[in-house]
C-alpha cells in the first residue's frame, strides 16, 4: 500500500476498551442485560397503566434508560470502530456481529418503553410533558410520538429487529465486505498498481487525461464484474424498504427520512426544485472548465481534473496546522477543541488494506468524545475531508452539554458544522495564497466540491426516487438501474459533459443507497444552509460566533426549523435556498475574473 505522510496515524481506542477480548466488554453487556431486565420489571406496569403514570416515574425511567444506552453505545462504538479499521480481521468481524446481536436482544427488553409512551393518549401525554421534571426530555418525548402512526405492536417490532440481522443488515454487511475488498489494477509507468476504491477515485483529480480516463474505466470495469451481486443487494433492499413502508403505513418512500430528519417534505421539495432550476449554473461552469483544460467538451473523467497549480503534496502535519489556524481565526475555542483530536489520537488517518474507505466521525454519546476515520492520501481534498470530519467532531464535543436523548442532530443539520469547518479552512487557504495559479486551483476545487455536495447529491436523490418508483412495477435488472442512473445524471450534465456508457455502474458503490435511503438530500440541505450561514458570518463578524456556537451546543434539543429560527433562517422559502446559489455564483465569478 502507498506510503504517505499519514502512515502511523492510528486512533487510540483505549478510552473505550483495552482490546477486542477485553473482559469488560462482556461485563458491560451482562450488566446492561441485568439493568434492562430490572428496568422492564420496574416500569412496564407503570407505563402501561397511564392514568396512574406520573411525570416523576417517566423521568426516572428516562434517566435509567440513558445509563443503559450510554453503556451499550460504548460497546457498540468500540466494536464498530475496530471493524471499520480492519474489516478483514475475523476477530473483529465476530465481535461486531456478536455485539450487534446482544445489543438487539437488550434493546428488545427496553422496547416496551417507547411503545408504551406512544400508546399514551395525546391529552394525557401533553399534561405530563408540561411538568417541569420532564423539561429536559420534552423534545425527545414529543418527537418520539411522531412515529405513533407508524409503529406496530411490541411483538411485531421485536420480530422486525431480530429478523433484520439476517435480513437487511446482512445485505448491508455483504455490500460493505464486497466494496471494501475491491482491488483495482491499473497500469502506470510500466507497473501494475493495486489500488483500493478511494485511491483509484482520487486519480480522477490527476492532471494527466489518459490516466483519469483509464482510472474511470478501471473503476466501472471492476464494478461491473460484481454487477449482478450489487444489483441483487440493492434491488432486495429497495423491496425490503417498500415492504416496511407498507407495513408501517408510510405514504411514500421518502417519508420515513423526512420524519427522522424532523423536516417536512414540502421544504425538501422546494429545495430540490430550486437546485434543479440552477443546473444551468453548473453547465456554465463545465464549459468554463473545458476552456481551462483546452477541450472542446468536458468528459465525465475531466470533471474533477486539477486546474491551475495545486498545493501538493499536502502532508498530514501541514493539514493539521492549516486547519487549527483556520479554526482559531473563527474562535480560539475551536482551535483548542480540534487540537485535542490530534493530541489525543482520536483520528485514524493512514491508508491500510482492509480499512473502511472514505471518512466518518463517530460521536457515540455525551459521555464519550468523538472519533474520526479517514484515508489521508496527501491531497488538498484530504485536508478538506479532515476539516469536514473535525467540524462533526466539534459539533459532537459542543453538544456533550445535552443529555443522551438531545445529543444527536437529525441528518439535515448534522452536516452543518462539518461543511462550515470546510468553508473556514478554504477561506484561510485562499487568503494565504498570492499565486494566481494556486488561487485558480483552490477556487475550482471548492466549486467542484460544492457541486458534488449540492448538485450531485440532488441527482443521487432523484435517482433513488426513480429506482423506488420503478421497483414498485417490477424487479430491477442491472440494465434498468443503469438506465435510471444515466437519466438522473443526464439532467445535471446536460450537453456540457459527455457521459461514457460504462457510467451506468456509477450508482453501484455508493453506501448511502444501501445503508440509509434518501440520506443524500441532507448534504444538499447542509451545504446550502452553510453557504447562507457563512455569508451571515462574513456580514456580522464576531457577533455571529456566539449564535453559531449556541446552535452547535443545542445538539438535537429541538427541530432544525426551531433551532435555526434565532439565526433568521426560513427553510420553506425558495428565496432562502436561492441565496445559497448566489454564493456559488460569487465563487464562479471570482474564478472567471482570475481567468
Ligand atoms: Zn459529514
């Protein structure tokens, strides 16, 4: 595997447990089980006889639940992180599966609480929630009830949970195992290199056109080899989702996601339509980029080609310095928090065989600090990835003020801090540069990142809509899915970018489709929201900082709509979303001026 500047940068998970065979894992699971059984014994009757149910009882129950969930989260995160860091190691695979099974068993013992709470009549529930003892849990208790029309009996819910381990979760694991074991063989300088997915995808940024073209062809060639299985997995999971929706009475395939995002579908619809109206902004940019590359028309593999002069290689130590400085310019407390991630080894950055691709930040619970995984490959893009994940990390740290139930944000606002972190680092880098060629590279890179987040994720979401709707008619074949994929992408690329036919496999490695349907629109949401917030920061200066910090500290203690109101944001207005695009236009204008 490649030898790069992040070699040896591994996370230290000893804050969680000592090793995969640490006895404390077993002890914790046993303890959770005992507590869960005691919990059921103590509260089941009380919860199921509402007339005598008191606010105090509900509060005590929630406090005990939080203790159990925190402990389970510690074990679950540990197993998940070990596995992500080395998916090929049998001990880690075993631990992950074992923990998943035992957690499910324990969660099943606790399931009655949420279900019983849902059964409480609206009036009585409202009366209980007015009690000040439940104030810290009000949002959680209220938002749980939004699932009331979609929740089944306790026995049915148990069956769902248990059967999912060998059902949809197993298909998810199969997908992860196939895609993280993928090896791409590429001829380069007379040698055959063996690359993993994230390494070969990063070649699409290379200046050498034929290398980009071969890299792209190799990716889709290899993916097509697994096409039958990948299609089967996706087709099965869509059907599984459709069945679930029918059993749970969801009106359409996006509805569960809107509900978990705590957002109403109308706001998302407006956002996506405004995004589509702005596709011509992308076409203009693609033509500009073709001019920069001296090509008559852009091909798909030219899309991310570097232009201008790149700052590279970009060693990991320098990334750290730049990010900390950029965060400090916003607020010194941001530097201090982010500094801990580096100093205390909460980041796993090196590239290793068997390690999960891409990047993520895990923020298990208010009692634990977050961990970051990435595959640092010495590019500017990797700097932005680290900035992104550290943004999540800061959010995860700041919201530790909240209780367990108010800790997590819905997906829509979950990307706010991460994308904001990227903006800070980008502006800092741009300011530092006086070389015109470097400025061109930075601006083009930023615009393309924003496109990948806004336009591409919009395309991904439209594709999912098409796939779900087609699956309602009949089983999906590789040909059919490929066609839908090309159709959704065609609207975005228009006649400005030529798509090769092999691109029909472009959908097949995207984990969101498998693990969390309709996840992708929250990227659009997050990015456009941040562009608007960032404009406000520039306008308002330091007086914006405390408002922003308060937003992050609030975690998931209210709906996104409510949390954003104090900042002057209305997500139902087309004009609000359009503001984000005006910011993008500002960037393309800046680039145009440099050329
Ligand atoms: Zn993110």
